[in-house]
């Protein structure tokens, strides 16, 4: 990596992998593994991680990142750690990034690389075994700071004014991996309903329920304060109790259970969400002032008679 910082902000380091061993000038720092457990890919991930950048930002001088400082940087213990997930992520990221280097990077590819790099960062943070509160403080340090040396744009991990404490792995669980997270939550809710859930699964479900609440606060499309400022919005919130904590969690649970049933127990899903057998025939009615008689052809009864009615809503 270069001795000169790559920015004045907290993103200061930009490490490269050199598997051939090229000669370098004194303006570079060379990090070599002395233990075979320390693969180059692992060193690359740590040197480019939020931990290393936060450490450098806190202790390095104004211009240069000194060798003595980096030698003293805390590193995780690897005696009983599985590094395969991290190695797999780093190699996948570098392979994709190198393949795209020659071409134009579109929005979808950039987002894919960002998520992949976040997974690498999350694995590095996992190695340090930080409490969620401290990990969240590290992530907040980079709010408003543009990440350097990456083929995607990143100015934050979490919004600066978002106060919930959670790890980067949790953040990925409620954003990029939300579909899988919610599916797992739905399965556990179903086990809880059937009273077959195990104690360890109860703890997992409680954690997933808390993450669901965090997601609601993170991705709410309209801040409640703005909604309250609108009279119609206030009436809607009050009538439907949209801001009620218990009701919000119940809606999330019901949706999760239905998704699980759809994927794993379709007969029960259809029994809950299927159309009733006695759908009324609107063609038999002739209400006064009906201005849309053609709508009868698209009624549920007409669709059923033509064999076009789906199995469930």
C-alpha cells in the first residue's frame, strides 16, 4: 500500500495484492505474511477494512501512514477461525472486478460489487469479535466519507442520524439478504405457532424480530414526522393505526407466515388465501345507475366460469 494517504477522511488506505513480489520504492509499505495461515487475500481484506482505515485515521499523521504504526495495528487471532468464507468472498470480488476493469461498469454491476465488498468487510469485522455497539460506532465513522479505490460509490454504511446499534452482517441481513432473512423468520414463526420451536431457535427468532423492527425504521419511505404534518395523513395513521408497534409487528408476522406457506405448504396457503366457493354472480343483479356493465366480464364469478380465476388472491 502507498504510504501517502488516499484521502483526508477516514478512508485512508488502499492495499493491493502482489503475488509476484515486484520491487517497490520507499513510498510503499509492504505487508508480508510470516505465518502460513495468513493468506494474502486475508491481509488484503484487513488492510482495506473499516477497522484498518479507522485505526489509521485515529493514529496516523496528516500526510503519511507510517510502517511502525501499521505494525502495531491490532489483528484478529486466527487459531480457531474459519477463514474460508472470507477467502471465497475476496477471490470472487477480485475476479469480478478484474474482469470488469476493461469495460464500462453499469449500475447493476457496481451495486453487485458494493454488496460483495460489504460482505468482505462484515467477515473482517466478525474476526475482530466486536460488540454490536462498538462495530456500529466504527461504521458510523465513515458516514459522509467517500470510499476510495473501489469501482462503486459509497458514502456511508448507515445513515448518519440512524441510532440503532447493529453489526454490518445484520445490516446486510435486512437489506441485500432481506428475502432470505424474512423467509427464515417466517419458518421460525411457523414452528412457534406449531409449538415445535427449539430454545436456540427461539433466541434466533427474537433476534430476527428485532432486525425486522430495525428494517422498518431504516426503509420507511416517508418519515412519520412528515406524515403527521399532513392532516389527511394524520387521519389515515389514526384510523388504520399505522404507527402502532404491535400492529406493525403483527402485519409483518402474517406476511412472513403467508410467504412460508406459499413456499412450503401450498394447500394450507390456498385454504387461507383462496377464493370462496360461493362467489356471487353479479350478472344476476341490475343495480340502478350502473355505468360500468362491461366490468361484469372481469368479475371473479365470470373469471371462474371461464376457468381464468387464479387459485388464490
